[in-house]
């Protein structure tokens, strides 16, 4: 499977301020729920991983296409790798926040590096687990951030 990569839209300026509509305690509550949820989900999936893999393997062995591709097993492994990378990214951002208190510019620079590492880890997991190959259409754009379009039937039918 080949997925074409197209150039991304321009990102907002580095110094753009967050809206004042989002109060501090609402942000704190939202982060407490999502960060805790990611950690709990990782613990649950990691604890259940042997059982999930066994069920996925049985499902794949009973499906004719599953014996050849092991799609269910790869999906379970993708769930684990996604949650692990998510928690890793959250921990790295927490470390960044703690080590850059009072240095807003340094925090923005370090956050950007962590985000690149985080998305690179997700991308590497997807590529490895699903044996995907990516082709860059315009090599002059190799240094620009890129997004890729899924090669699903819906996207192939879409004229845009």
C-alpha cells in the first residue's frame, strides 16, 4: 500500500496566545481527567494484553484473510503502542513544564521538539505494524510538515 504525502497548511505563529475564555480551573480539571484516563487505559490494556492478543490471534485464525495478515493482532498491538506513546508524550510534556517554569520561549521550543518526537513515534509504530510505505510527491517539500491522506475507499471516491 502506498500513501501519498501532501504539504500541510501553515501553523499558527509561535507566540500565539491561548484564549482567555478557557479559565485555569476548567483547564486543570480537563487535564486531570485526560491525563489520568490515558494512564489508566495504558495500565488496563497492558494488564490485559496477553488475553487480548490471544483473542485476536484466535479471531485471525478463523478468518480466511486473518490467517494471512493477522490484522486483529496488529490492531491490539497498535492500541498498546498508541497508549504507551501517549503516556510517554504526556510525561515528557509534564517534565518540560516543570523544567521551564518562567521561561515561556524555552517551553515553546522544547514543547515543539517533544511534539515532533511524539508524532514520530506514532508514525513509526503505524509504519512498522501495518507495513506501510510512504512516498513524498514533491521532494522540494521534504522539510515542510506534512499530513497524509488515508487510502480508504471513501478517499478514492472523493474527487477533491
